[in-house]
C-alpha cells in the first residue's frame, strides 16, 4: 500500500537536537555531583577545593562544543547507540584533556580533588552511554516508529518499499523530471516534504533527467541502479541492499543549517534595529515619490525550488512595475523613479529582505533568488545551463559570492548568467561559516556598484 508523503519534521528534529544536548549536560552534572558525594561525602566538597559541580561547570560547555562539532547528535545517531556513545565519550575525553591543560596553566591543580575528577569522568562516561537509550526513545516519540526521513520516489518501475521509507509515485504528485521548469521544481519539493534522503527508482533512460531534477533539493539525492549490484564492493551508497549512485549530496548537514540560521539571526535582528532610521527614511521617500505601495513584493525561487515572496522597496513607477520580471531592469530604465534609482545605486532597496531572513525564506549569504520568468538573453535561466537547479539546494541570500565578485546587473547574454552560476556553485560546494563571514565583510565594499540599476 502506498503511504502518504512524509511531513516536514524539521521542528521535531530541532527539538530532538536540543533535548539531546540538554540530556547530556544533565547527566554530566549528575555524574560530577555523585562523584563529589562519594569521594568527599558532601555535595559542596571541602573548603578550598573545587567540588564536582565546579568541575562540571568547567567541562560542560567545552564538551557541548566538541560534541556538536563531532556529530554526536542528530537523527543519524538514532538506532546507532554504540556509535553515538563512542562519539560522546570521546568528546568527553577531549573536553577533560582541555580542562586539565587549563587547570595546569592556571596553576590551580593543587585546589583540584583529583579523585573526584576521575570518578566524575567515569560516572559521566557510563551515564552518557545510558543516556543514548533515553535519547533514542525521545527520537522515536518525536519522529515516529522508524525515525528515518527517507522518501522512495518511484517513476514507472516496480519495486518493493522497505519499512524505513515513504513511497511516493512521481506521477501522483505531478512530477516529470524531463519538464525542468519552476513548476516542476516546486511540485518535487512539495511532494518529498521534509525528506533528508530522496531515492529515485526509474527506468535507465530517465536517470539523466532525475539527476538534474534532484540537484535542486537540499536533501541527499540518489538513484537506484539495480544493475550495479554485481559491483557492490565499489558502491557509493546503498538503499535496501540496492547500490545507488549519489547525484546530490545536500551541501549542509543539519548542524550546519542550525549554525547558519543562528548567524542569520545574530546579524539580521541587530541589523533591523541599527538600520531602522534608514528603513524609515527610505519608506517615507518611496511614499512621497508617487502613488503606490512602499514595498514591492515579487515571487522568487527559493530553497528546494519552493516559491516565496521577496520584499524590496518599490523603485519603479507603480503603473510600470513588472511583477513577473519578464524584462530585467536596464541602465537609465524609464520605469525607475528618481528615488528608486538612488535606492538601487546604494542597494538600500534590498534592505527589506532582512524581513525575509527573519522569516526564514532567505539567508544573509547565499545565491541570489531569481524570478521564475527571468531570462538571460531570450532563454529562461534553467534553459541556459542544466546546472542551474543545483544552486537551489540551500536558501537564497541577500548577498553572495557572485555579488562580491562583481557579477551584478542585467543578464543580456548567456555568459552573464553562467558567470554568476559558477560562483554560486562554488559557494554551494565549498560552504563554511567562515566563508559566509568573509562574504559579509566583502559586501560592505560593493554596496554601491556601477551595475546596480
């Protein structure tokens, strides 16, 4: 029987992630408190010696940072108790070594109850293993009996569906990978929901079309190739004992998405407050420039190919506004008002996109979002280069690598789009939080640009 598409479970996964961290911190606290009672026969310890709770306060933050970075948490650790416990205990050992270095350099070793520290570590290590049982139960409660966010997308072939996957028929959700337009990308993203892994079963002659279609998703995309079973030792990945070819990796792990989102909020919220005088002044200027709304809203293609409404200050005369972006703005464009020309030149017209960032539709840094009807010369963007959809596997950004390299303005030629696409794909492939920070700093130098019109 065909199951319904898996619902988005991002919120449940985030709760599991946070709860897992809190459970580990709790068992560390209990471990060192119990060590203090066993060794010093008191919860507060001897005068002049740091008791177990002080040791816990020193080691817990370091352990948390190491554990998050080491992949201790997340859905992939559910049902993999030994691997998760091994990672957690190794993270604890690293945190303990770092704490000992700090204690030695700080010359406070004599104040430390060594036995309490050792007993606390042993109890904590055992407790971290036991905590995996609790985390696993919570994971199953939050994510379902089989907590694997995997979709089996079937396109015209007969295949059994394993328990761990949701089965979706491509025809039932109106997806034809050969179509390659914005509507198809939207239907595909909606159909697979919040899946982290999308496995396609299709005829051999459809593999190339699916390879291109899957690159638009933020999920890991794979294609079943049963013929490769004889090459099983050399398989790239596997699904229900069938070898698969991984064609889309999903550039950001779950923890990377959390870090990137925290950076967006850490910059976006203060930016709205600091720039509020500029936003208010720009809004008043737009209102006085002529009849029409202050904000211009337009549909753009976002992460996973999903459409969203972007916010900008209105820069064109209302009667001449091109909501569909059939014609891109040109130099000395008569549709642009005098106030709008200044806002465009200084990039102030883009500032309302901070609201899109706070909503979660966009990121501070990422490939710039395009309108579905946007063209390079006379061709739609995805008609120019089949790699175009690969740039939609992460959230679009207010700024990006292409922008700081000067690739802005109209796309009169195919090369104009390809230059931007090359930078976007480089960013997607080699993402890091440090690159985001460098791009943000570099953006300050290109806010005013000759091609910003």
